[in-house]
C-alpha cells in the first residue's frame, strides 16, 4: 500500500489495464484448456481403426473445441436471462433468424452481453473515474461507454439477422423457380427440396441450409405442416412465410403444389419489380442532399468566383 501511495492516477491506469488484460487472457486460456479430456479420447482412438460413427463425428469434434467457452458464456449470461416465456421465445426467434439455432444460443448471447459490458465498463472506470474523479463529465463518459458495451451485441445481432434475411429474400425467387421446375417434372416436394439444395448450394448457401434442414425434418417423420411453419418462423422472411402458408394450404386441400408454387413465384417477382421501381423513384429525392451540400457549392464557386474577383478588383480601383 505504501508503494501505491506514491503513484498518481495517470500512473495507476496502465497498471490496472494490464492486470485486466492478463486476467482476461488467463480466463480464456483456462476455458480452452478444459478440452484435455477430449484430447485424451482422441489419443486413445489413434491405436484402433475408426468406426463409421467416429468418422461422422469428426465435424462434431471440431465444433466442440470451444465448448468450454460456450458453456462459460452461457453460465455468465444466466444473470441476464429473461424470466417470461414470451421474451425467451422472442429472443430464440431472433437468434434463429440470425442463424443460431442451438439450445444454448440464448445463454451464450446473454453471456456475451455481460462480458461486453464488463469490457467497456472497466476501462471506462479506470480512464475517467479514477483519473478525473467523480465529476459530471467523467460519469457521463463512463455511462456512455457502458451503454455502448451493453447494446453492442444487440446491434451485431440485428446486423447479422438483417443480412441473412436480405440474402434469403434475394435468392428465394431463383430457388422457387427451380423448385417449380422440379415439381412440374414429376418430383415430390421432398425430392424437389433436395434437388434445389444440391444445385444452389454454391451461390445460395443460406436458403439451401434452410431447405436442407426442412428436408431433414421431413425425413425424420415430422408432419409437413409443422416443418413448413418452422421454416417460415426460422427465416423470419415474409415471402418464406407466405410460401409456407401456400404449401400448407395446398397440402391440406389436396390442390396442385406446382400451380401454387408458380403463382407464388409470379407474385414474388412482381413484388421484387415493385421494390426496384420504388427505389428508383426515391433516387431523385435522395440525390437532392448531396447535390445541395457538395456539388452545388463547388459549381457556384467555379461559376461565380472569377466574376466576384473581377468585381472586387474594380471596386478597389474605384
């Protein structure tokens, strides 16, 4: 304590930041080192041939490397987990729309929010409160940085969700056209979904992933109505929801699935054309602001500048 008494706040701040970074690094390394049991199991399997089940579990092992970190984030996020079922279901839907469908995705998300909050809070306290004291300005900056850390995961989740939904919206008409061709050629809905997944997996990975999951659920024996409903909810795209509703009605009333898909494809292409026309109509209005703020002042200076200089010279001579 006698040593810290001779140090100022400016000298203590780097020390506290260094200790926080070392502590965080040690915590991450300790979480990663919890995979020793998995390493021992892999060493045991080296001495004997792999079975078919073990070969298929290769990808699952690579995904479980960071299982300790996921469990740690999930445990930390337990303090922020909502209590009502409505909020839990809403968060699960948002995470599913962003592509995170695991059972502990909500817990990991809340854990990331807590860690992000602490990561922004501790440097803010050290840089402002410890350095400048409890002034109004330091408290405001600390609260602002803490708010950024608290809402940053929500912004990232919103960005991932929006990007994924936009990709699905842009690739769905092509997938639907191919689905119409497959169904009209005599394939069933399951085989048509499988064919679309095989043909478009190179340039439409997101929609193919959703169709592949839906096809897997159908093969496992789930009712087609539930699978299609889950597909619409899981993607969060209005066009996919309407497609699922049309397929459910066609399956319930026994009507032609090919005709329903063709009508849906035509309506989706009409909607895409209307959206393109709407954006084109907005372009003229959106160009007003850059024209007035950036282009018009430069043109004004070029056109009026020489005349203004000549007028100034004549007035000075007179």
